[in-house]
C-alpha cells in the first residue's frame, strides 16, 4: 500500500521550480558573464537566462529566469523541495559581485 508521505516525497523529487529574480551586480572586479556562470554552477540550478530590466536598462541590472531541480537537496541534504529555492537564493547572494538578488516570481 502506498502511503501519502511516499507520494509527497516523489512529488518533491520530481518538482522543477521556475523563478524570476532581479539581479544587481558590481562589475568593478568581475564581468557579468562570470557571475552568471557561478550561478549556473550551483547544485540544483539547471537553467539561467538573463535579460535587461525594461524600466532602467544597464549592464549591472538583469532579470534572471532560473530553473531549480531540488533533487540534489532532497536526496543528500534533507532539504525540502520548496526550501531548495531559499537555499539557492542564499547561495546566489554569496557569489562575488552580486549586490542584490531578489525573487520576483515563483512557479
């Protein structure tokens, strides 16, 4: 007999979260491409796309589209699928050159 907890666990493992985030960078010591590469290299991040902000375009400001696969966290670190988005957010903020990283939308 399948238990509800088993079903929820499988849903967690199969979830892919899509987030849209605002990124403000300090480009005095690093180029934005390197910062984006560091974001892409985080465990669980599967895709990072970037576009300029429409209201105030500049090289330092971007809107990122990120896909997060929580599987590495739920399997190894016992972090829930939903908490994996918060974990990634904290890790992005630690990257050299990132001044602001703010989630705008989750789906």
